C-alpha cells in the first residue's frame, strides 16, 4: 500500500456572491458561492445543507460564448465551474492568506562628525543581492563610492568637500552625500537601487548656526501672503530672505496664475530662525511665508546636499553634526501585455536585497567609522500574475484551450475566448486567497493501493474588493461551523495567515 500526499489544485476567481436558490446556469461571471447537490441551487448558509447531501463550490464562468468559434461541437463552454462534491466530514483544513504588499529592502549608513578627516576619503560599498541581480547580471553586484577627497584632490569641485587651513574634518553630511551620489551613478547597480523615497539624507546638528542653535532647518510653516501670478503645482522654488539659506518650497494655487494658497517644504535649508519671513520667488506679487519652527534634524535629498541646499559645517565635531544616508531596492521587472502574454514568462517575486559597509582607505571594513542598519524586503501576496497562471491551469483541466508560443496566438485566443480569462484578472493587483482542503478516503481500491485523494480549492479575491472578502470570510466560517456541528469534524478556519 502507498499514501500519496499531494493534492489536486483547482482555482476560482470570486467577484460577487449570489443569493439563495439561484440555478448554477444563471450565475453571472465571477459569482461564487456554494450549492447543494440535491437540486443544484445556491445556498448562502451551508448550515442549511440537507443531511447526507454534498456541498459544491461553484463560480459563474467568465466566458461570454458557449462554443469556441461558433463551433457547436464544443458545447458547454460557458457552464459554471464547480468543485467535486465536498463531504464536510472530510474537510481537513480551511485557511486564507493575507493581503500583503511588497516592501523594498533598505539599508542606512550613519556616520559621526569625525568620519571624514581632511585629506582622507570616506568609502562606501553597496552590494545588491537576490534573484533580480542574478537574472540581470548572472552574479551579485556591488559598487564603491567615495567622498571625493578634499580640495587637494578635486579642486573643491563639490561644495564643502574641501578643508580650510584650520579645519580637521569634512562635514560628514557632505562627505556621505558625495559617496552616495557616486554609488547611485554606478551603471552596474543603478537598475536595482535608489535613494530612499522622500529624501535619502537625514542630518542632525546639535549646536552652532545662526538661529536658535543646531541645524536650524525650516520645519513648520505658518502664515502665507499669497502674492499674484504663481503657477499651481510648481516645485522646488527657492526662497529669499531670513537668516538662513538653501530652503526651497512646493506651492499650491487655487487658480493659475494666481496667489499661493498652500506651501510645503521641499528642501529645509539651514541656519534659519523662528519667525523668519521668506519670499517665494517665481511670481510677481512677492508671496511670503513665515517659518514658525526650526529643527536640529532635517531630511534632504542627496542632490540638495551636494548642490548647496545644506550649509556644511567647518567644525563638524564642535557643531555636533551626524548624518545618515538611506538606500532602497528599486528593481522594476519587465512585464508583457495580455496580447503577448505567455504562461512561461518570468515574473519576479523576490525583492532586491541590499548590503552596505563602510571601508577605510585600504579597502578593509571599518567597524568604528559608523553604523549600518539593514531592513530586508518582503514579497507581496498574492500577485495577479500568479492568479492568472493558476486560472489558466484550471482552464486546461477543463479542456478549454489557451494558445501561446505562436506568432498568431493573440488572434487564436480571440477565436477561442481565452481573452475572457485574461481580461478577468488584474495582473498588477494583489489577491487574497481562500483555501479549502478536502480528502476523499478510498477504502476499497482494486489496485491494492490505499490512498487519500486530496483536493485544494483556491478562491482568489481582489484585495480591493472588501465586500467579497467579507463574504468569503463569512462563508468559510460557516463551512467550518457546519463541519464541526453536524459532522463531528472540528476543523477551524485560519484567517489571514501571513506565509502560505
């Protein structure tokens, strides 16, 4: 005797829930529910299943025509899709996945005031690992970036990357920004990494400056004088006035051209004082805004630090300057449209993983130069790409064709109605999956082999379809209650398992 522990899989795509006593032939596309085998009509509560009757999962077909290419030899094409008969006594498991969006991997490098002595370089190494890099390059990738030295090395080409006669250390924010800029420009790792969305540099300054002390970056804005002839949605507009420098803003106008109605900080600049009034350039009416709060810590883009949005310190240790740069994985996979879709196309599920390290000038890791913090990226559950392939596999089990690999596949799919399935799935969406595992014990097998045939039914629901998700949770809970109360089967519905 032998035991086969694999399970036959069948997929459904649920969009609506039918009412009671609807014939399976009357179900609309995507309507999903349960029917009883005695009369083949829907029941909204499985508890009403007649004793000794079988329960069936059913879904209205997405095919709009009943035959392929108007050929009556292939009939029943739009018939509803059904499971095998389910005896609640033999349901072995009920569970569902959770709607988990993908998260990008991040890695942060934090350095202190003494990380870049004058005359030396700060070196960063960034490694890119994971399936995307391996597929793209056939190997994991890395790049090196450095702070470009001081004036003796580059003639002071970058602001702040030079030491005065009495200066002992470069401002760590500018040194770190220069090394990060070099990394992000590397052609090998460029497709896989970017600075963190919203600004990759966080800078803190605890003393010094011309305002209330510290960095004195613009943090909160107050009263606005609107001016005239400004253009709505303009970004990164320089301001003038106040005690600091480097601040830029994004503006909103109710009419264009017209007065400014809202102002958001784009680059916080440095050296400002509470109650500074700054003028927004770009219009003819001299719009102004009040800086009501300055802060000792602010977020900048790498470009803003390099191009002068931040004023470097000439004595970073006295001023208490520390800086952090954050990178995030940024790989975007190639995807073909429905016309050329092929189930054999690769689609990426593993996020890029990033590893950073600080090096000394000999190329060895420098454990005392700063702190590196990494956050691994996570996969999404479950991609529309997976759903489409699973539904097409179920279509093949139903002997419904799907043409691929030929130059005229798109035309043949139109004739054979495969497009109905392609159009039913949003490939860029995420889907929650509801699973039902059912065993059919065969106690008398003529072949002498004792096996439990297992079936796993997967019901996909768009994560944005709250109503159908709620209906599915209710249905699965009811099935579990039916199995426990009427059939002595204490199966429990495990809802929203993170890893399936």
